[in-house]
C-alpha cells in the first residue's frame, strides 16, 4: 500500500497524454456519430471551439497525436520506468532489501 512518501500515478507528461487521447477519442466518436446520424454540420467539438483559429485547432490535433504515440510506446522517464514507489521500502514491502552480499 502506498503511503504519503511518494506520489501515486504516473509522471505529469503521461497523465497529460492520457487526457489528450481521451479528448481526441471522444471528439472522433462524436464526429462518427454525427456522420451516422446524417448531420451536415458535424459534431467536431474541437472545430466548434477553435474553428475561428485554425492554427490552434491544428496544434490540438498534433498534441493528441503525440499523446497517442507516447501512450503506444510508453513513457521512458525514470518515474514511469522504475515505478512510482520502486525506491520506497514502505510502499514495496515484498521486495527484499539489497545488501552488499546480494550485489
């Protein structure tokens, strides 16, 4: 069980990537639903919010794509690779402490 000695979850970039991929997935789901229902305007929420500024809309789409690639290949930072609580003895009680003889 994790205590207050370390943070729960993944690194900040991995969390941002997850949020961006969820936003992109919901947006694409709404676009597909709008197409199935035959609406002419479409239900592209990103376009509805940022349609007047196409550069910002394109930046959002690129960030969603980068987030998807990051989730597909995994984050390579130390926090995500080692595990959040890998170095905390109270959070990982099943691991035997390293001694000089075991090194």
